[in-house]
C-alpha cells in the first residue's frame, strides 16, 4: 500500500497550490463535508497553503458528532441492563450523553465491547445465545452497508439475540439543509469521497443544479483535497455548478450497487434528528418493516428526543459550517478533549478536536 | 455514594468519579491521575524529578524504578509478558543513565493458569535478564481466584548504578540540543493489537521489545553530552517528547518525514485511523544530545543492533516553551500534544 509517495508529495502539492493561485480572483467559501477531510486539512495545514481568498468551512460529516443525545442516553440505558452485551465502534465510547459516557458505564460494570465491524458483534451474539447483543449502528452511508449485512445475516441464520440501535444518517439531505439555511456561507462543496464510493454521485446532480453550487467528489489525502479545491474554484470562477469526480480511483458514478442493495433490503429512509442541526426530513435510515424485529428500540423502548443542553457550546454552528472552532470563546479554555462541552471536541473526527489536536489550545 | 473506608484524600475539582481505561493510556488522563492522586499524596524531591525512575545517593548514585505488566495476549510476535517485564524495567533504569543491576519480580497469578505457561514466562524472563546483564534477585507470588485476574500480572522493580557525571534527565535539556530517535516506531503497539485477533489484521509485524541499556551507556561512556533519554512506551514518540518538552520547559521541533515508520506499520495505522507517533514501542528511545555531539552519537548508536536505525529527527529550541511541533510532508508545522487516553480506531 502506498500513501505518501503518491498523494502526499510536496512537489505535486506546490504545483496544485500554484494552479489554485492562478485561478482564483475573488473570495470563495468551500465546505468539506467529511470529518476525515477536516482532519487531513488541519493535520497537513492545507488551509494554510491556500490563498487568502479561499475559506474552508467544516461540514457535518462526523458520525459521532451528529448522533443525537437521546441515542447516547438510550445506548447507556441498554448497556447497563445485565442481560446485554453492548457492542460499539470505539469512537462512540467517549461521547457524553446527558450523564456520562459509555466508558463510564463500562467502569460501572456495564458490559461494553469495542468491535471493529458489526459482523464481529454478530459473532458475539452467536457465541452468547443466553445474552442480548446490541450493536450501536451509527454513521453515514459508509457504515450502513456492513450494518445492513449483519442484520441480513442474523435474519437468515435465525440469530434472535442480536439487534441494532440505529442512528444512521444520510449526507445529501444535510447538504440540502445547509444550503437552505439563511446563515450558510457555503458556495461550493467537497463531497465525502467514501460516502460516494458506496452511493455514487447521481444523487448530487439535482442538488448542484437546484442550488447552483459546484460539488466535487473528493478523497482524503492532501493532494486529493488540494485537487478538489482546485476543481471547485475553477467551476466557481467560471460560473459553473456541476458535479465533478476528483476521487475517480475509488468512486464510480453509480457507486457500489451490491452495497446499496443490502442497504435497501434492510433499511428504509426516515426523518432523523441530527445533533446540532435538528430534524431533517428523509435524512436517515431506520430498519425496514421486515427487519423491525432486530430493532433495539423495539426490544428496549424507543429513544425519546431530548434537548441538547449546549450552553455556550457552538458545536451546532460548527457542524453547519457557520463558525470555526477557534471562534468559540470556550475553545481550549473551558472546552478541551478531557472536559468537552460538545461532541465536536470529543470525536476523533470532530472539527474542534482536529484544531485542538493539531494546532493546540491557543 | 458509600462512605470511603480510607483516610480523606481531597481530589482536584472536576476529577473523574472512578478509574477508567484512559487513566492507564499514557496520555493526559494518566498524567492527571498521577499528579492528582499519587504525586499529591507522596510528594518529595525524588518524585519531582518526573523521570522514568528516581535517582538518589546510597553509597554512590543509584536509580530505582518499578513497572507492572498486564499485557494481553501473554505472548505476541517479538515477545511475551516475561521479556517485556524485564526489558521494560531495564529500559526505565537505562533512561535514568543507570547501568541496570538487580531486579525484583512480583507475580499475581490467576487460579487455573497453566503451569507450562508460567514456566515459559519464567524462562523468557531468565533469558531477557541474561541478555540485559541483570539478575532477578527477589520476588513474590500471590494467587487470586479465577476471574479476579487475567492469567498473570507481573511487577518488576530494578536498581542500577549511575556513572554519568551530569544528570540525564529532562531538566538538563537545553535549546540547541539535537533530538535523536533510535529506530522505526510503532511496531510493539500494532503487533499486540494484531495478536489480540479482533482486528482481522494478518500481519507479520513483530514487537520491537528489547533492552536499551547498552547503547545508552555507550553514549555516556564515550563522553557524549547526553542530556536526556526517554523510552517511547505508552503514549509513543509523541507522549515522550511532550513530557520532556513540558518538564524541561523547551520547544521540541520534529521533522515528520525523518521519523522512520515501516510500511506495514504505516498501512495498519492508516486502516485503523491511528497516528504512529502515539503508538507504543518497547525498544525505542529518544535521546537529547548537545548538537555538536549529534553525529558522533548517531555513529555510536548505529553500532548496536537495537539502535542500528538511529536518526536525527529534530532539535530543541527555547520557544514556544513546553510544546512539540511536527513539520509535516507539506512543510506546515502542527502541534503534537498528549492524547486524553488511548487512541481509538475511527468509525469510517
């Protein structure tokens, strides 16, 4: 596997920066949608290489950050039941709900296991038929196919002690919500490459057309992001608003059809509440009626929407791209990864955590 | 909450209610635990040295250190809990500039542990002790009920003699020092994660677990102006450099491209979303030496197998104090800070 040689090459980066400088004539605000892109930008200092006219704002594509607080509370409530083995991606364990996080629940005696795939959680269910095994299914279109596959297999094999606590969300409706917001400054998008690996990019075509906004499907390495910025700026300067695919080495127009098929079989599109963004119509996935038996909310009670007690935290505005982390008066002072006021400081993909980790508290 | 049967110990405001895994992760949570509970309770001048071991006078200068080993699985590519328990303590003494001499070994055994496993661990410890030139001269055994431990836990303590004239400690680090790294980083942490089998990673990455006293003592004996050495265990390269920068009140500037990481370690880190700078090592150290001695020090280190891949990765400057910056491949510097606890694999 090669990384640096091809996609982190300083000479190629300088070449792209020169091309961007030669193209830009006016100020533009672009949003990178995915938290992985945000981290690459801050880690490699890509924003500091760009001309002053280009402002990158950070998008809502951090799965941990947008999971609403009631699902964290529900996760902890389920995890504390003695018959339950609660399985989750590691990144979710540190996210605070109304009271504490899953690490704290584990320290109190709840059986919370970190798994690396929902299929590992299904294995746990097979190994412990006497226990209820619940997997915390969060994330975007990237994680949904594997989660769907776990349920599909559980159904086919008759594994009855397995269920999902589902808080899946979809990217295009969130982009639409941002574009429809009066506070939005976004003039062009770097779309999340990995999401498009699964979904393709046909669903972005009407979005680009309706809102007259260029959308460039972009990868995650420094050169990917610089090229995505270049393509997006080139369109803006030319007054164009097309969908372009920078990440052609991984993304096809139609996406990954088998992955979409299993998602379509197991999940159905529903409205979802997003932490920091509120309810967005048709913006999430829930289990389809035929698989409703695998819904942890059916077995253990539904998550009841709770108010975000944001206080002085501006994570909602950060997730909508309206503010940047250092604009928050609490950043690095009253809000740190040890004592986070909001999820964007907790998650390894959160924008505030990226600034804190790579640029320090100042 | 039930009243504690122990004497009152005032905790800093906002301290965690209970111990969590992050408190042992080598990051900021562990630093807070040590400062808030242990340093507060035991405060004395030797603890204030804030080093891998304590240095004191006892018919000559000595170093004392202790470490507990709870690694799982007990055996992993490149080592096992026994070799780790000897090398880890030998290395902590070496990081004080001491020649390791005598070790103690305390065992907490879980009822049901296979006797062949225990025998194998003892043999591994004996071999590691021979290789490091130390003797295990006293010990202790406790057996607990099945389920109250994870096979075997080992504590080792060690004493060593110090011959260096100047203290080898963070306080000796000064602006202008060169920062040397003894070889490639990240292998131990990835090898142990892969050996746990829950990553689905098939790799032949082996731990770098090894004794480090010989190359460190070679620097001292050759008269290299060695100001500080720190092994890169929990918290990795980043953790070690940040601790030294904070304790010495200096700025450490590192060039990321000069930090060696093997391709297979880099690939595993990319897949899991981990930063190799924070992954644990058990046979690597960073050395802070006077700039004029850097070339000679590198040549000396490269004569030893465990530090054959030694390189210069950066230098110490006066400002910004207590900070580590890493200049990335695109030339833009970023701050390297302690993490809260362990790195967690990302979601997507």
